[in-house]
């Protein structure tokens, strides 16, 4: 995983609602660019990489849902009684996403560092 992608993921827990949305869109773009070639019977590593792409997309959906729910609570000025739980949730999702993306070879993507530099 490139350091730019890792930096984006690390930024998630303390980012604003809008910034999380930008990061999620960027990560979705990166994942959509990765080719997942169907593995041969003996190529278990490729099978796990393809599975990790799908799992990473699922975690991104959870991050987006977490971000939306926090934005609604903050917009309505509702006091979050369990703020610590929300922080634990985004920290867990961020860690999970980082682990998955480390297992996916990003060399197959045309999504390059120039695309990341705008963020």
C-alpha cells in the first residue's frame, strides 16, 4: 500500500464529515481500479486478494454509514451520550481497512499518485 493511501486512512478518525466523504470516494476509486483476475485452482493468494477487495468495499460502506450517522447527530445538535463508542467504531473500521488494503497489491491499478495529490 502506498504511503499516500495509508495517510488517507490514518486521517479518517479525526477528519470532518466532508473530509471523510472525500477520503471514502478516493478509496472507492482506488478499489474500483484494481483488477481482480479470477485465480486458477492453485492460486489461493489471488483468491484472497479478490476477497479482500470486496471486504474493503464493505468496510468503506460501514465508514460512510458511520459518518452519515455522526453528521445527523451533530446537525440536530443531539448530545452524543456514547461518544467514546463512536470513536472506538471508527478506529476499528480504520484499522480493519488498513489491514485489508495492505493485503491487496495496488500495482495493478492505474490510479496513481497524481490522482491522490489533489487530496
